């Protein structure tokens, strides 16, 4: 997450970097989306690991395609749902599988 992210309730970042992938140097494109919420006493009672007044989570996607806007929209909705069920990592897995499937299907038609 970027510097001063604690001053925002939610935000996103676009980034890119060069990496060796499948034996070739490639440009990879990413989007990171973060959100924070105020911690309630009920949340603290349910999870002793929560010690701060705000809880922050971030999800990032790295892609070989520069689809920043599309990825941002998908991450925003996934992050918001994930905040309702912090320990339900199957939500993240399902979002990843759906996103991968949609991108493969779309990219294959171009």
C-alpha cells in the first residue's frame, strides 16, 4: 500500500514492472485496491488479533494485459465483499478464477 494510505478510506494504485515470465522478459501490469473500516468492539471481541482502531486490507492483481480500469472495478467489488467476511478466502479464490476465465475467454477472441 502507498505512503499515507491510512489517511484514505479506500483507494487504488496502478503499477507496472518488467519481469521474466515463462523464460521471456515481459512487462506486467498491476492494480492494487485497498480499503479500511473502523473497528468496532464486536469485531475486537470476535478476533483478538485486531488491536488497532481501523482495519485495512488490500488485494492486488498482476496481469500480462494493461486492463487497469477493468481490474480496478473487479478489485473494488471483491474487496468490499471480502470486508464482510475477513476469513473467507474462498471469496478471493472464486474472484481470481472468474477473472482469469473472463480474461482468457476475451483475449482468445481478439
